[in-house]
């Protein structure tokens, strides 16, 4: 029952997709345990995406992720990591399955609307990046 981190990226917030995305999370029985709207500083974004430092798309990704507010979510429930990534779809919207968030709303590999942690280790670290323990609803 581990929690995972979800982000609605600046393109999703700008295009008013937050409600739609949260609806999808609730509709499959995942649980919102934490929620906030934040605007990342460049340094914070570089730290969050440190694993991608040095890649050709890194600077552009940082520019994009700091271009406007984002919504960060702690998502819980059984298999939350995998199920949230299933809702998101593949990184490249053109290759994502139908009915996924990225397929429906993504406009490029970079502007792909949402983020999701990819393993229990990264989920733990990414949730802690944005949320203190007392900002997360405990499991029932
Ligand atoms: P994911 O977000 O599906 O976990 P990732 O961790 O490989 O994908 O990459 C993180 C983000 O970086 C991704 O959501 C968008 C951007 N990105 C990845 N590969 C890219 C590429 N080839 N060109 C542009 N942006 C890319
Ligand atoms: Mg990733």
C-alpha cells in the first residue's frame, strides 16, 4: 500500500486538466492523500530531475517544469505506483495507449502533462521532496 508521487505539469495546469486528472485517479479507486499547488525554482527542478542531468533534453525539461505552477499529489492505494503510471501512459504521448492521460492530452514527449514515480525507492524520495509527513493523510 505504498504511496506514490503524481504531478500535473505546467501544461496540464495551464490547460485546466487538473480536475479531469484527479477524477481519473478517484475513478479507479486510488486515493489522494496529499495535494498542493507549487511553483518550482530552477534549482529545485534540477534537483528533482537530477537523474536526467546531462541528457540532451535536460535544460529544456527544467525550463518547462518551471514555466508555471504545478500540482503535486500523494497518491495511495494498492499498487499505486504501477496503477498511476498506467493511467498516465507511456512517456511519448504518440506511443501511449488509448484512454491514457498522455495519449489524450500530451502534445510532445516533453509536454506530456503528468509525472509519476517509477519505483518504490523513487516514490518514497519524490513524495518526501514535496511533502512533510504531517501533510500526508495516514493510511486507514
Ligand atoms: P517518465 O516521465 O515517463 O518517467 P522519464 O523519466 O524517462 O519519463 O523522463 C522524464 C521526463 O523527461 C519526461 O516525462 C519528459 C522528459 N523527457 C524524457 N525523454 C525525453 C526526450 N527524449 N525528449 C524530450 N523530453 C524528454
Ligand atoms: Mg521518470
